[in-house]
C-alpha cells in the first residue's frame, strides 16, 4: 500500500514537471456573441434644413434620428468615433448632432446672436476633441472658432483675415487655413499660434491633406490643383484641368477626386488624379447635359466624400433654378458607375461618411 502511494506521488510529480497534467474538462460555455455590425452612412446636408443619412451598402436614404439643423446647412464633419456630427449653417451657428441620443444642440459661439457672421470651411481634429470653423465678420473681425466637442462650446479663437477653407494634418498638430486672397496660414494647434504663411497660386475652393501628412492639395477657380509640400512650405506641382470644387483623397493616398464642371459640354464632372504622377487619369461625367432650350439646368458639383475603404464616392451639389429636390451622385470607384440618389427637397451642400 505504501509502495502504491509512492508510485502515484512520483507519477504525478513527473507529470507536473513535464507539463502533462490532465485537467478535468471545464463545463461547456456559449461562444461569445460577435459585436453588432456597424452600418456605414454618408451624411448629406440639404438646403431644406436637414441632414440625411444614406446607407452606403444600398444607397438608400435612411431615417436614423433627429436631422433638423436649421436654415441653410452646409459643411458636415463627423467625430472619429462616429457618434456626432457638426454642421455649419446660414443661421450663423453650428449644430451638433448626437446620433446615438437623437438630439441636436445649437452652438452659439458668438455672444451677439445678431452678429453678421458667415461660416465657411470646417475641419474635425483627428482625436475628435475640437472642431475648427472659419468665420468671416466685417464688424467684429474674422477668425477661426475652435469648438470643444466635450462641452459643445467655443473654447478658443484664432485671428485670421478672411478665412475660407480649413484642413488639419493627420497628426492633429497643424491647422491649415486658406484665406480668400490666396494665402495659406499654418497654425500650431497646441497654442493656436500662427507659425508660417504659404503663398498659393489663388484662393482655395477646397483643400485636402494626404494620409501621410506630407502634402496639401488645393483647388481654385482656375481649375488647377496646387500641390504644397508641407515640409518645404511651398508649391511643388500644379495639376491642370482638374476642377474648381471640393476634393477628397483616397485612404491609401494614391488618388484624388476633384469635382467641377466640364465647360466644353456644360456638364458636372469628377476628375481622378494619380498622385504618384500628379496627372488626371480619367474624368467621370456627373448629371445630365443641359437641354438645348437654354434653361441652364445642369448639376454643379461642389463637394465629394469618400468611404473609409475608398470604394465609393458621394458627390453633392446644385442644379440651380429653384430645384424642387436634391440629388447626390454615388460613384463606384472601381467601375466608375454613377448612381443618382434623390435626397431632400433642395440642393445638397455637404457630405461626411461614418459608421453607426
């Protein structure tokens, strides 16, 4: 009996030393549930006073919460966590939409509610903590208003003359502000101080920064795109004949999409630029050619937004002449197929893409 117990003890000791201990099977447990799949939406602002979400998987307009944001909504920016939208409008305030709570908060960043502010470009910080809004005011002075997204209050003011377009680098350290006279101001976001001024060829109508933060691309009324080397702080290339409106850069940094009008046939277009060669590789027609009656009704693209995977582009703009309904054009960037989507009761103005 003593011998058998010794053998058992030695056997257990050897098994432990060699890592061969066999444990009793644990009771079966259910496999963890996968997290709910998030849907991707293109959020479109309309002059009818609403923001409309488009399901990018179906290109259908969905009702997912409160969307009324006041008169003349324009720019749309989304927080990196996809929970809030910040929309500028003609009523001189910014509407903050909490998508999860389905609530809208109007941010009055100016003490004088009757102050004749005009809101222009808007940019969201990469960490989602601040929104930068270009504000022009002929009486109280021009500025970039810095909105704290935690409090939805203006937390700082950056004095800049005639600010128009704004863009922020991927690291969130530099804010670039283009004025209406062709200057590009470089702001240190740590202290909101001006650190440099870069001369552009013309006033910028749209701006975007490459994913690596090395280059800024700016459109203008000439239809050309200025390529700014941000380290050298100067223009290093000019891409001709691209477009006069907004632009977006693909997530992989290989292509830029620029909206404009083909003046030869009077039709909206999206120019695709190869950012390695800095050349327009193709042009995608948008909207109908105006009839020979001279009505002047044709789609004038103004801005473009890309999905995070770069597979779809959404183009907003105006038909003019009191258009009774808005239109967004969805582009499959692999096939160049264009799908028109009816959105709202007036021209479409801004676009931002996020998940919910």
